[in-house]
C-alpha cells in the first residue's frame, strides 16, 4: 500500500474519532470544531511520523542510473540532428542556386 493511502486513511479516522469525541464531551459549537480539528491534525501528523520512521524510502530510489547508456543515446540523437541539419542546408543551398532562367522554364 502506498504511503498516501495510509495518510488519507488515518486522517479520515482521526476526523471521525475527533468528531465523536467532540460530540460526546463538548458543549459549544466552537469547541466542537476546535477539538475535531485538533484531533484530526494530531492523527495526520502522527501518521507522517510513523511513515518517516517505518517506511524505508531508500528502497524506492535504488534504481541505478546508467550514465553510459544515456550518453550513447544523447550522442546518437546529436548525430541524427547534425545529419538532418546537413540535409536541410543542402536543400536551402539548392534553392538559392536556382537561377532566374530556370524559373522562367517552369510553368505554373
């Protein structure tokens, strides 16, 4: 189960526990909101502390980064871009070399 699910579950549990406690023990509406909010906040913070201590985040980030593979891929893409640039340059040069006499022979 993901850590976000634990946070959501315990926050909702804290809300309902706080609401039940407030309804049973508190007389005024302001205190009802205050105690419900305080107990919900306590549950929310408590589950974060539990997750920090008991879920090992290092296991998630143990994916190795293969630098050589990424460099080879980047170099291949750079070579492909250079090849395309040379093709575009050759096309532009052929367009610029197009003389006015040749344009007259082309019918529109």
